[in-house]
């Protein structure tokens, strides 16, 4: 096992794309790269012999409770590819406080709704508390064509399989338009924090993005705005309003 050659990054991406970024049987976006014909029998990495299985189905295959034939059949028609989205996965946020980092800007709340940005009267991402006081993350992140690429409703995350690439490694979820071209990257630091390090959204002629240098806005027209190193506590709706008609102070109007 220790001498096994790693699967090359490009081959991993090809497998992810083919499988719809999730387990070929159930669609779960938490997965393991699996050799359909066991590596011990065929000790090479071949794209045609690799698939994605969630931890449960990988364990079933290892224990002999899931046949190779069934896995190969599922790989021919992966669960997510036929649906266009991944199967919902429930994030485990909880507690009476929440924190969101957005490109070096920090937003905190104790028991109050937290919406860092209002963009053209839309809330791309927010922490809410439901009627039982349970912490919930909600988000709707569009791709460059305006279609929803990432949707989170009450902690349940769904990903569109039209992305060029999606990885979910440890706590970090990354969506890319292409090589080095980030659409979204965040670390889900349960029970009550999310750290967004990359974000790329367009609303008409307004471009909003997050990178290691901070939060940036270009448009509408020639307007240019940047924000970094800001800390806002107490909960805001909305902390940063970008060219929106409905403003709910206190907050920053960029």
C-alpha cells in the first residue's frame, strides 16, 4: 500500500467530472476514489477502472456486500449525471452564535440573523436561526451564466454538475470555472463558522469577488470598491449593501 503511486490530479478531475462529483450509486458529494477491479488484481490507475463511491458504499464493496458488477453498472450511468445536481448533503451547523469570514472581513452574531452582503436585492449567503433557534446556513451562488451553481437551504448543500470541477476535501469545498479560475471556495468550520476565501459572482454589470486580498466590487459602470480587514459584530441585515434599493442599516454601503 505504501508504494502505491498516487492517482494523477488530471485523472482525478476526469473521474470527478464523469461521476458528477459524487458517489455513482447515491450521489453523495463525500467520496473516495475506488478501483472497480481491485488494485491488487490490476495494479495501475486507469480512468476507465476508477469511480467515486461514498464511504458507506466503498465499505460495502470492500466487505463484499456490494458487487463489482453493480458498481460498474452504476458507473456507466452515475446517479448525479442523470439529475444534473448532487444529492443533498446536510452540513452540521448548530449553536447560538455564528461567524462568517469573507476575504479577510469578519462578521459575527449572537442569536441574530447574519447577512454579510445584499447584492442587487439578493442575499448570496446568510446564517439564519430557525423557529427552534437552530443555526442554519443558506446560500445561492450563481455561475457566470446566471444559473445556480451552489445552493444551500437550511444546511442542505446541493451542487450543479455543470461545473468544470468541484472538490470537497476535508472541510473545504471548491468550485472552479477552469484551471486556477475559482468560483467559490470555503471551509465549513462547524459548529458555527464558515470561512469564504474565494467567490466570483456577476449581477448584471456588477462584478463581486473575494480573493486573499479581500472583497472587491467593480461596477456598475466605472465604480471600484474594495474592503479588507473589517470586523463587524452584533449581527447585521445587511452589513454590506452593494447597489441595492432596499437598505437595512446599520451597515456599509459600497
